[in-house]
C-alpha cells in the first residue's frame, strides 16, 4: 500500500509570473539570442605560471567566438586585448579571472564592429570602471581636499566617457550629419519649402 506524503505547510507555493513579466522575459530571451557568444576565459596555473585560456572545450572555436564577439580579425589583436584586460583587472598583482570575464563582457556589450571600435570600447570600459572607483573614493572622502580631488577626477572621467561615446557615434556614422529643418520663414515674393530638408555629409 502506497502512502501519499502530505505537502509541508511551510513550503511556499510555486510563483506564477505575471503576463507583463512573461512578455519581458520573452523580449530578453529574444535579445539575448542575437548577442554574439562570448566564451569565458579561464586562468590556469602551471608550474607557478598563470596562463589564460578559453573555457570552451575547443580552444580554436573558443578563440574564434571571442574574436567575433570583439570584432577582431587577427590573433595578435586578440592577444593584445586579452593582455590589456589582464593587466587592468589584476588584483594583488595576480590575474583575476572574474575581473577578466567581467571586463570582456562589458567590451562585448558595446558590440564593436571592427578593431578600431574594439579598442575604443576597451578604453570606454576602462574609463567607466575608473570613474566608478573614483566615485567610491569620493563617497568615502573625509576632508574637503579629498572631496575636491576625488570630485575633480570623477568629473574628468565622466566627461571623458561621454566624449568617447560621441566619438563612437561619429565613427559609426562615418561623419555624416542629418539636419532636419522644422521651421521655415518665407519673405514676400519668396518661395516656401515644403517638407523636411535633410543634408548629409561630413561635419
């Protein structure tokens, strides 16, 4: 004879997502499918020497996926980016696996389209992380000189990041500008311009 176990009264009921939450999850999953795969990097210590390698089962495939995610075409480019990322994220002069993968994910999030954009994305992430670190220092400032010093650094880094974003936008648009004329004044005897006026070209 089989005896059914009664459900424990303290067990919470299974959560049911709301229709809005389900739509949001579906939109997220669809957007995530469009993202280029980025294998994680693994730090292995061999005979006391740390080595960085792809966490993908096939090293060749892993390197190719990483290069595509960062819009790189040559192995030396990938080597250079990885070396910079390792140097910028190390803790106590040791390679930080978590920091490496975190920074690579941030670079890939910019969705670079070529080597120039990959380099700019690396700079943007570096400045962004430095700005947040400076902001933490500003929060912990205890004297006015400390507040001034940290505040000025945060301001400079924030402005630099904004400039980098504008540089990326200009590079992607190839210097083209779009001007839309919304208000037109017509003098007596003049001819009115109907509709929007758009001009393209280097600015």
